[in-house]
């Protein structure tokens, strides 16, 4: 997810845990889990050093010119940044940002693109660079001091964004340019920028009267506080809970060696000080890359139940950090915000600025898939029950949620002779990283040059120069700086996401260092560390998914910050990421890069064949897990009154209404549903992964139909229209240009094994 950002994001695999930082919605959500957009990262006319001199007597690295401290890339000076630096830096940067807006308003020239919109796109660059570092550290290294800073800054930054959107005299100038946009001789990209700034203003209260502006600002500030607390509560639950298990006692019976090794590593990382745990001690945590394999392989039903109950009760494990009342207040405030905009519900407000346009279109797609998935899930449960009956006799209580993955793996082995543990030795983190970078090179000509000399925020993070040969000049060219941070650890948010430390732009002020237009892109995963780290196929897919998001940022070729990279409509933002996933499962990619970590042997064709045959297995379960979340999301945000609203009761009644199949629960229950409650960006928008699956399956079919998975002309069009255009054009039109028509749902349904009686998606 753009986590983006919180966000990522996601067979429906871990895609629905993946995030991208928030696409194209500049707001204080940067504090939470999603991306602070570059869309209003404007360039200050007032030196920050002057503004900050009275705020901070010590040198503040956040206020320095990073192109001086790092002439090569202009990277943040991570080694010198402390949590205490952020408040004085933000105070100075917010003042500078508002001064930029004042300069635009005070400009006596007629309001036009050059005097209003172009400088608006540049304004607040110093604020933007600080905000992006802050946002990233609040997700990747959110120590206790950082959490204190996050809690303090959340309402302050929210109010700052409210003041930006409602800055006196600014929207009137934007409105004037907007009214004349078709006759001003602007380029299509410039027209799009004017329209987006106008829409941004309208959607954030620029047309409100003063009373409504104050109400909206108060709601926004309170939401920032609540969403920050929600995120921190989930992080605490995930970081503190652990289940100690004994290898000699049989607690890990049935688990493959790779899982046992990961559980041992978790025990060692959890040890206090230098005290090494006893050799028999292993630990299961709530890291998805550890708990889901445990639920899949562990023979001990009681321990599976214990792990499952903790996993599904994140956000309510401790009364002192219960997320239910926080989520209820968030829902109520969002509905109040929608009412200010004269919308029936927050879902109507959100969908108005998405490809779907209306909740009705969203529900048509979700319900179409839900009915098909229920039939598949019922068939799958029958297969599990038949297996239990043939092997073990009766199972007390039937197939329970902590049983499904375990017996599904048994049936998959029996039916397809496919053992996930047999594949993992061929999917080391190193091998999968090599594979995705090779795919990137074959498709788009990108090369990745490791830069171990660059000092980052944590030893886990690795930096690369991303380079290509310029097709017009033949010269070697820097495309981006890429940061990869792959391992789970304390004080790091769960899931996976892409974010930016700097977005792409060509709209630099005169005299600015050109490096400031080159993006710095970051991918975060939460793999269980091993020696070596071996990935499940789902984890490998997650890595490809996030690299798809990274390409959306790295390959951006837009003139203006507001339109660049992932600043697109939310139901388009998952297309580049999910499209990249397809190459991992192609036999020709696996044959080249899936090498046994010990012997170097290429993965056998027979094992690839088993993987392909088993891919449609358990799709009903996967699709139900996800679609139930998306349906509940829409139901919550379509609610028009939250008087006497009880979230737990609503969850139960809604799942009963849609007929949730026995033995399956939602992938994200409300109390830890960070896509919805750590930011608003995916609220009434969790459907976007399924919407984008329609697009990505159709888009990948374009490559398959050429007979060449790296077809040069198709790859070139894909780069231009899907990965490089950002929000410079309507996303529906971009897809239409790529495929020559609107998307169809058949390719997605076929991929999921749900293709019978296919109908067109509601788009």
C-alpha cells in the first residue's frame, strides 16, 4: 500500500497488507502510515535558517541544505537527525510554507498558470522534505522518542494543512485560473494540474464559509490525533506479544526447518541484553511472515488457536490501548466531514475522487466477486472436511479459522503434490532481489548499483543508484536513488509499503540543484530474518509488488510535483504494483533466478509445474478474506449516523448479513485495520486492490498476447502510460491508450478460477 501512505498493499495474497504512501492527497496523514505527498512540496523564498534562528539554538540538520551536506544525491543526513529536531524544524518550515503562499497571493500580476499554479506546485519544498523524512521514520524507525514527536506533531501538521488549503486569497486565484484553463493556451498536463489543485481545494474546504472552515480544521486535527494513536497501538500490540515454544517439547512439530530457524532468530532478537536464550527456546511473534507459516504448518491445534487469537485481536490485546473506541470516533468524525461537503456518507465523499466515482460501482464489483468466491470457499471447505474425515476422523467444532491454513496445506500437498517448504530454498531474499532487478532491466533498462557507503537510518536498509542509458543520447543517466529495507524489527510498522524521501519533478526554481528533481524511493518489507532469509512465494510476491510501486515513483516523468509518481487516484495506484507481480510467477523468470541457496541448483521444472497447478487452489479462501474487508469498509463508511454505534456489533451483524463462510475471518479486523484507521487514504477505498486486479490482469494479457513477456514495444508503452505518466492524464484514459479499450473483468476472474458467468466490472 501506498501506506501510502498507510495504505500495502494485497490467489489474493499478502497484497492486501501492502501499502503505498498516500497517493496525491496532501494532508497530515504523513504522520501516520501513509505518504506525505509531494503534491504541495513547494519551494520557499525565505531562508529557513533565518526563520529558525529563534527556535533552536543548536545546529538542526533538518534545516540544512542537503545538497551541500551531500552534493552527490542530496540525501537526508540520517546519522545526525534526532527526534528533538523535528518540532523546531517544522515550526520554521511551516512558517516558510505560508510565506510562499503569501507571496503568491501578493503577486500583483494577473492570476495565471505562471503566477499562481507553477509556484504553488513549488511552494513549501523545505516543509515537504522534512515532512517526508518524519513520515518515513514514523513508519520505519518509530522509537519511543519518535512516537512522542509523532503524537505532538499530528494535530499541528493537520491544522497546518487546513491553513494551506484555506489560505486567504489563494483559492480565489486558483479558481480564476481554473475558469480560464481551456482558453489559456496551456498544455494538457498544465490543464490537469490546474484541475487537480482546484479539486484539492474544493475537497479540503476552500469553498466553506468561515464557520465550516473552523469546524473542518478541528475535525482534521482530531482525526490526526486519533489515527496516530490507532497506529501506535497496533505497533505496540505487534511488538510486545510473543509466544514461547519448545522444539524438544514438540511445539514446532510439522514446521519446516526454515520456520524453526526463523522462530529461533526471533527468540534471539527478543532476548534482553546479551543474554542468549536457551537452545530449546523459540518464539512466535505477530510478524505476518512468522505467524502465518506457523498457522499453516504447526501440528499443535491449541498453539495455532492461541497464535490466531492474538493475531486477530491486535488493537484490543490491552485495555489501555483498545482501538475500538478510537475507530468509532474516527468514523463519526469522517461522517461529520462528509456532511460539511453535503455528501450522504464518507463513502460518497471518497468515491467522488476515484475511478469508481460512486459507491454503487464499487459494490457492483465487490458483490460480483463475493458471490463467486463464496461458492469456491464452500467447495474448498468441503475438501478440507473430507481430508480430515479420511485422515483423522471428526474434528471438534469442525474447521475453525485456526485450522483452515493448516488443512489447506495438507490438501494442497495431497492434491497437487506441492509443498511450499520445498520451494523456499530456491527463493532466498538475495535470489528474489536479483530476479526483480533483472525483470526491471529487461522491461525498462534499469540498472541497480549498490551503494553501501551511503549512511541510512538503520543497518537493515540498503541503498542503490538506479541508472539507465539515455535512449536519445546514449549517455549513462541517474534515474533514482532506491532504498530497500526488508526485515521486521521493533519500532517498525507491520506490512509492506513504498514511500518517497523525495519525489520526481522538473518544476524547480531557478538556480536549484537539478538533483532535487531526482526521486529517492524506499521499499519496506517485514520478512522474518534468517541465515539466509528464505521467502515464501507470497513474500516473494510482496517484494515484486512493492518494486512495482517503486517503479511508479522511480520512472515518473512529469513536469510537476503534484502530478508525479504515485500522486494518482487511489484505485489506479495499485495497478503498477500488482502488474509487476505477474513476472515472478513466469517459468522463464523462475528458471533463471530461483536457485537453491546451498547448491545453486535451478528450481526443477517439475516443481514449477506443481506451483502453477496449485496457484488457483484456495483462491476462494483468499478472496473471501479480502473481499469481506472491502465490503465491511464500504458498509462502515456508507453509514449515515453513528449515534449509539457499536463497532463490534456492527462487524458481527454485517458479516452475518453477507453470509461470511464458516472457518474464515476477515484479513484485517477493524481494531487493527490500518488501511482504514491509520489514515483516511484507503477508507472507503480498500476495494482498490480488487479494482486494480481487473486492470493488472488485463494489462499483463497485453504482454502474453505478443508471445514475449518482455516485448519491447509493449514494455515501452507500459512504461510511458502506466509507470511514467503519474496523474498527468485521467487514469481511465491512460489505460485506454495502453489497451485500446476499457478494461474487462474476464482476465482477473480467470486468474482466480472464478471465471464462470463473468460480467463486466462497474467501471
